[in-house]
C-alpha cells in the first residue's frame, strides 16, 4: 500500500515505515518525535485498487512521525560576466527534516 501526498507544496510517495526527506518543519509546527496527520492525499493504492482524488481523496490520511532536522550539501552559485572582471560566489545549505510514515488510512 502506498499513497501520494502533497506537503508544503511538494509531492511525496509515502509507504509504511518509509523515511521521507521534506522541507524543514519548524519547531513551532512540530518537534522531533511528534506525529503529524497529512490529509492532502492525492492518490492511494491498495494493491489492486487505486483511488485518485479530485484533487484529494476524501477520508484518506497519512500519519507521519517527525525526525531530525539536518542541512543538505552546500550549493554553490557563481555569477560571472565575461570581459568585465565580475564574479561572485555565493553558497547556501538547504534545511530538511526526516519524517517516518507510520500509517496510511483510507
């Protein structure tokens, strides 16, 4: 059984006990160890039966447990203009949170 969920503007494939990497969940929303219920489920597949929502499947919920927050690898952005002696190097690290799918309910 799996479900396609929309969370913070991105779509994820959620399977039971799968670990997903989502955009950073702020401490004001949920702390590590808390559970979150996501009700914006786009598709649910239960082996041979597939339910597709318009846009969401009614009554379907995915329960996830919040894990650790971490930073991804550094992304370097280089601005360069030829023959003008102009170059700028800027870098940043995106922050993500790991969540574990606990239950998929239809």
